[in-house]
C-alpha cells in the first residue's frame, strides 16, 4: 500500500508541474532512490527525485487495542490498523554545473512547494485514484537544521542537492484478519439482593 500511495502522490505532483511548465510530455517527478544498488548516485537528469527516507508508527492517537464487529450471535475481534507517517524527500537533480540547469531545478522545487500548499490533504474525495482505505493523508513540510540536513544526506550516501522533506501522515494499514471470535452477550443479570 505504501507504493500505491507514493505513486498516486508522485502522479498528482507531476501533473501539477506539467501544467506549470506547459509541457505534458516530460516526466518531472520520479519515484527513485537517491543511490543505486552499488551505492552510486542515481542521477535522473533535470528531474525531481521522490524518495522515501523514513517510516514511523504514529502512536499519538492510540485507540483501544482491539475493535470488533458483530454478526448475529458472533463477535469478531480485529487488531487496530497500524498508523504510519512517511517521510518523503524531494530532491532536484541536474547533471552539469550550468547555472541554467540549476535554476531550472529550483523552479521545479518552487512549483512543488506550490503544489503541496494548494493540496495539503489527500483523500478519496479529492484524489479519485486514492483508495478510501488509506483514509485522510495530511502533508506538511519538515524544517531541518543544517546539521539534520547534513546527517540525512550522509545517511543517504550522497552529496547535498536542493531538496524538501515532507511528512505524509497518517497512512492506515489494516489486514482485517480476525484475531479472536466470541459470542455476544444476550442477557444481563443484575444481582439486586441486599447482603448483610
């Protein structure tokens, strides 16, 4: 499901950039790693690379450990969905050091900021391809200090590129596998006797 969500957001962002750049043929946003399997920089010429850099469980809103559904006399218990925050890095790439290519990358990153400013919530109601099971995905930018940014790029095994880090919260993943089954309570008996 993570791949589906990221692909949908990539396509939405790419469509927005195509309108702004007035070129529907080029693909502006690509879902790719920062480095290839050999550890070499995966440079995608003059594009915005979209890379998942962190997955964390959202534990701020923990409900009951189980929930149930009732069908006739049978109660089915399910484990609650796992709620995830996805941290996605959008980085600009350019092959040569020419100023015009660097400026082009900065322009595309500016359009990306405009895209997420105009659409900072994704749900099935405003994103037709989105599965309702994903719920409501809010997007916000993560401000990093220079030290945090340096650590992120060092972890990724690459030199810094102009980039933006966004958090997509909260993706709900649920397998809907029954964890227990029981019978419904049919009668309540209350002992009203006064005891001495």
